[in-house]
């Protein structure tokens, strides 16, 4: 039984390379433009939505060892996100697509292309990242030698009033890092008021735009300076 997987990266910008995996010992698919693979069950879970056989999150992740490390971390974060209860959090209690341990088991069940990169990515996966940019931003911060920030932290004022859910934060230092993506333009006024409320409450807010994200040295320098303004947490290398 063939299982069709399409690589996300077009070879010519228009068409998707097609990978066809044969489950078990059947004949491999041979056709122009198709890469044939074999999966010997039970290598990982398979799902059957609407009568179709598709790869589980674990099998999908384990088969993408040629991806960049940051892309793998972002995908793992997405699969393993825990939908926690909190002020304004969407879909609290929703079942996660996978877990870190299930991804790790899938990688170790057989020979994997890019196995070393997959294992590296698994160690970097966290359960409370809400976007690929947050995942990449967190990794860049840690790789620069800074302490790992907490993710999507609910911040309350001294009076107990909810102020904001911060993308990345060092709560003990009242330093917040907010990634301003495409949706920022759609909710600009609300973001301005939310960030102003944080600053009034004594927080330093670093707003990360696509321009700043493209200049990691400047980004890391801003975070170091913010962390260095008060005692409590080492800001890493100087």
C-alpha cells in the first residue's frame, strides 16, 4: 500500500517533489519525478482520516531530517504544544498532536536520514511555543549564550489585573520580548495599549520586527542590555 508524502520545498518554485512510501514488502512505486521509499510497520503511527492513510506527526517529523535545524524545532514545537488553561488562551485542554517522547521514539525506531539533526531538534523542543518565529527567536537567544526565556507568560499587575501574555519573558527581570509579525498590523492599536500597560508596570519590552530578526547581533545586544540593567539573572557572555 503506497503512502504519498509531498516535500514542502518546490524544486522549481511551481511543482512539489513527490515521495511515495510503500508500507511493508510490496513493490516500490517507479515513476518519473517520484522518489520511492519503504516503511516497514510498525515504524510509527499511521492515521486514517476520511479513509486516507497519512503519516502521523511522529512519522512525518522522523522523515524530515534534511530540513534545517530551526525548521525542525518549529515543527516539533507545533506538534508538542500543550494547550494550557490561561487568560485568553485559545482551545484550552485541546489534545497535543504529539509529545517529545513520541517524536524521539519514532526517530530511534529505524535508520533516519539526518538522524543527528533530528536528535538535536528534539532536545530543543518546548511545549509552550505558539509560532515558528517564536521558536527561532528562542533558539537564537539560547545559542547566543543568554538564559532561556520563559514562553507565553501571563503578566498581571500589582492589583491582579491581567496585562498581557508575553511571547518570551524573563519575569524576574521584567523583560519581555514580543515578536511583531504580520498580524501585528491587524491589531496595532490593541498591541500599543498592551505594551504600554507592561511598561507602566515596570517591564522592559523589546519589540522584534522582521527587520530586527534579520539582524541577530543587534537583537541579542538589545536583550543583553535589558537583562544587564538590574541584578538577579546573568546575561551570559559580555
